[in-house]
């Protein structure tokens, strides 16, 4: 099967989560009978990224456009267009878009998860309401995701001079 980040298919759902500055397009959906990876494409608004988290699955991030500051098990680095970032299962991780405009990543999650359901539930949980941290922790536990801390705060010196 061929997938292209440039040519979305109509059946690929897009899930918008404004509270996280995030839009997710599910490229290869979860098929439990096939024990395969899930592939999603994310668009992060400038300055947005998830809180520090640990999950049971490994993730490989391909930076499609822009730059991201990553933190993986306490190590920070900048990833640019064309870079691949592999995060093993169980590693603490967070990232933030440091581009100044929207940036995109293609993410491979292994083993696969039901990304439509996962991100749909996150969107419903954060739909214009104040964030109930206890509910967010319960949600995370159901999905094997542990929230470890806040989103990354970026010091300009951490990415200044790192042109895309």
C-alpha cells in the first residue's frame, strides 16, 4: 500500500483538538486482526506540543515540515524537516513546534492503536471545557499513557540559529 502525505484520501479522518493546537489525520487506521503499525499525520500550531508523557508503544516521528524541539528521557534536541526521531516504548517524551508557523509530522505507532478512537476521545475530553486532570489521568491509564509533566517550555537559545 502507498501512502503520501501530499495526497490525503477522503476516508482519512481529520481530528481537530484546538486546546492542544493539534490536527490529526489517520493515514493507516488500526486493524486489530492484522497486528500492524498505526500511521498518523499531525499538524501542530506554533508553540504547541503534548505534555511530557510515557506510553507503552514506540513512536517514530518523521518531520514533514518545520522544526520541533524534542525531549526524550531528559535529552533535548531539535529535529528538522526530513529527520526521523525514534522513541522506544516506555521512554518519557515530549515535543513542541518551534517553527513559528504550523509544522507537520508523520508518526508511526508500534504496535498500532485505534488512533481514531484515541484522538477522538482526547478531543471530546478537551472540547472547550476546563481540563480535568483526574479525568485526563484516567483516560491515559486506559490507553497505557502516563502523563509525567507539563508541555515543553522553550528557551529561545534552544533553537535559535537552527534554520530549517
